[in-house]
């Protein structure tokens, strides 16, 4: 019997295993695919953005970035980030959040943004914040770092879980396993084997354009009605139209709707005519109220949640792992 069985080898599951190892707790990660991070986690654009849309998420992304700059620094590339806004009031709300949570920011006007990203001149920028402590995350290196010391069993999709004396018995495609505690870190599939309400999965497209990015420019994330983000990439400029089409959990193939969203968001910008070098789609999963579902289940003492990261998985991963690992220690008694 293992102390903790973790269902899902994406950011949440691998980070939980990493944090449990630091706490001296044995765990096994059960991953349904042939490799960890096959779906949403492995397709992340890797923007290490700390200021999120609410305080609770931002607290996790701040702590996650701190750990990325520390013990997981092999996955972190410093460089900063710029959040631009089409409404001054929106920028003020983010500036207030930064002040409350002690994130250093520099206010920029439209000219300050264009000085760093001339190609963004067509965006409706009313105000902006430069976050020097943001950066870019190497997704492969992050998953590898979180896997250090972890026991991961791949091609082990969970078929059923049955409560047993002192814990549960888990039937997988690779056989059965007994555990005292189970962590549901199954991403968009979370809750599927416990009969809980499903999460909502949304497809988002990402493209690499054949367009040179300014040297050493921070990433740029424009927030508002025409949300879009860009950062430098070895092959040119990475860009996402930040589309959000409701989809099935495994549907991550790029489609025409994504290209239409890209054309719409880029408008008359200098990126609009650049050839597409690469295209893919990723996935974000949300709980009904949009908040992450982390911690012990109120009705099942053997169950701990690590679900609904809502697209913040890369930056928040290590902090999510810490919080979920602490919940596991509590459940173990």
C-alpha cells in the first residue's frame, strides 16, 4: 500500500508528488497516457504570469513563480512580462492587486509598450503594467524537475476506485493498487471516476509566426475584449488569440475557428500577414465557479482534490503541489 495515489501526471499531479517527496510521504502517480503531461500541461505556452484575475489565484501564481526562481530554476527564464489593458479601470484593478500582494510593477503608457513591442501598435492599449519578476517557463524542464524522486506509472488509466479498510483500492489498466489517500489531479477528466460534476474544458489555440520578436522583450499579454498574448520564440513569435471554445477533454486539435480568432485579434497589426510556422491547441479546465478545487473532499476522507487550474497550471504548479500535499498529510493523520 502506498500513502498517496495521484491520478494524473500533469502539472497538478506531478507537483503534488514533488511536494509529497519533500515531506517524506510516499506516493505513486497514475498517468493514463504513455508520458506525463500529454494533454493540457505539455501544450502550455509557458508564460510565467503572476498577476491573475483574482487574489486567491494570484497568491498561488506568486508562490509558484518564487519556487520556479528557486528549486525549479532550471525551468525558469527571467525576462519580465507586460500586461496591457484596453480600459484604464482594468489596469487600476490589477495595480491594486499587485500592491495588496506585494508584486512590484512599473506603470507604462501606450508608448512604453510600443517601445518594447513595436508590432503591437494596432492594439487598443489604454494603460499597461510591467512586471519585472515575471518570466517564461520551459514546460519540459518543469515536468522533469517535478518528476525528480517521483514514482510514475504510465498507461495506467483509472477504471474504478473502491473504498476499503484504511483507504481505497484502485483498479487501473496496469493492475490494482491500494492507497490510503487518492488525489484527483486528472485535469479536464477530474471527478469522472467519483461521479462528481464534470469540469468545463475550453480549447485555446497557440501559433508560432514567422516574425522576428524584439530581442530580450518581456512577454506581452493584452487583456480586454480582444485578448491576445505574444512572446519571443526560437522560430519567431509565439501568439495566442486567447480563444475559448467549449470542447471535450481530449479535443486539442487546431481548427479553422482558431485561425479565425487569430485573424480577428491581430487585426491590422504587423503580425497579421506573417506566415504560421506551427499551430497547436491546448486546454483549460474550470470548476463551475471558476476557482481551483484544492484540498480535502468534505464527504470522502480518502479523497483530495487538485483540479480546475483554469490555465494557470504552469506558473502555479509548485504552489498547488504544496497546498495539496499539505492536505494529503492532514488526511493521512
